[in-house]
C-alpha cells in the first residue's frame, strides 16, 4: 500500500488526513509513506516561530508482532533567531531516524509479561493511531540548535545601546572591564588619597 500526495491546492486537507494513521489499516507487508507536510501544519509555536517551509518525510511503517517501526528520512527547516543579533535565520534539518512503537497494553498484562531491557527505547502507542505529526515534531525538536547564529563572525548587539554591531560600531565604550586592572586602579586610587 502506498500513501502519498503531491503538493497541490488541497495538500493541506490531505496532510491533515494523512498525519494520523490507523494501526488496523496498516497491512502486514507495511506501509510506504511519502509526506509533504505544508509549513505550519506541525505545531511548534511553543518553540519559536515554527517551521518556515514544508517538512518532507520519505519512509515506511513496518509491522512485526504487533510492533510498529517508523523509519525514513526527514527534511525540514527551522525558522529561528540568531542568539547574538536576533536576526531571523533558517536552519535546515536532515534526519534519518527509526521510531519503535508498541501498542499500549493494560497495566496488569504488562506486569505479567515483564519489561525487557530492549523495550526501553520504545515508545508506547497511545490509542490506535500513529501520529506522524507528533513523530516529526519530536524529530525536529531533537535537531533544534542550542545557540543558532546567523554567522560565526556575527558581532551581536551592543550590550549598552543595543545597536546591531554587524552594521557598524556605535561609539559606546567597548573595553571589557578587566577585574585585574580594576584592582590595580583601586590600589592606585587609594595610594593617591
Ligand atoms: Zn547574528
Ligand atoms: Zn552601543
């Protein structure tokens, strides 16, 4: 079975339909996925400005003993602000990943069965749907840059007047206060009293 669609006028509608895949509709031989998710369909409003562009995913869902494996390649784009000068920047994300999902089982059954060590990196599937939106959101967040910068040579903002120093200097005293010099000045000042 093949799920996929080309970007078009109704891609948003199709995307919202396709983002949740009912596990009882996944055939034994697995499901091929080719998703082109329009910008803004994955909610990352709690992070920064969300995605700038489409997020693409090409991969598949395979089934083995009621366990589902989502694997494939994701391409996305973070829309962020430079940590130094606050300018808007985009940061491409490429990720090849594999996510294991086990349908949730009642707690007592879980106890009888016992949890093996290799169950630890599995996610428990809540409900009877695989939420691709959620999986891709997690992957994007995993690749969120800690300190995005527009360029390694970005000079940032002046801590005194806030001017973007990439556009030129501002005339503020940029000499960093050296604690050793401050001590010496203090000593000399006292000597002169
Ligand atoms: Zn910058
Ligand atoms: Zn300044």
